[in-house]
C-alpha cells in the first residue's frame, strides 16, 4: 500500500527518444538512410542552432543526390509543400525537434 502511494505521488517523467522517429517518407532506402544519418549527426552537432543543422543536411544532400533539396529543422511548425515524388522525409529527433527534408526543383 505504501509503494502505491509513493508511485502515485511521483512526478511524471518526459520520455525523450534518442533515435529518429519517421513520420512520413517516400524516399528510396539509400536516400532515407543517408538523410536519417545526416539529420542525427547535424542535430547532435548543432543542438543549439537549428539553422546550421539544416544547412549541414541540405549541403550534404545536394552534393550526394543533386541540387534543390530543402531542409527545415525546428519545433512547433506546420507545412504544406510541393515536392518531387520519392524525395520527402519528415521525422522527429530528440523528442519534439522535427526535421523535414524534400527536393523541389
């Protein structure tokens, strides 16, 4: 009985995932793996600066898969975009930080 009261009175802890959570993607396997690895690396390297993280991902994707990639990194945003088929990836990393990568030329 004492354990139940202690458990009920404990503060609720927020769970922060340390792996990327893919919300939507239609990228090929190779492109998706590259986008995920780049996003995780950029978000860990530039944890306090979303603009630099987005720039790092964009420049790397442009070099490997051709120009005209766009990247948005941040929290609490919505979007409606036009993109080339098989070139979008929308994911979360580190809890509520969202990353959207797409190609539009």
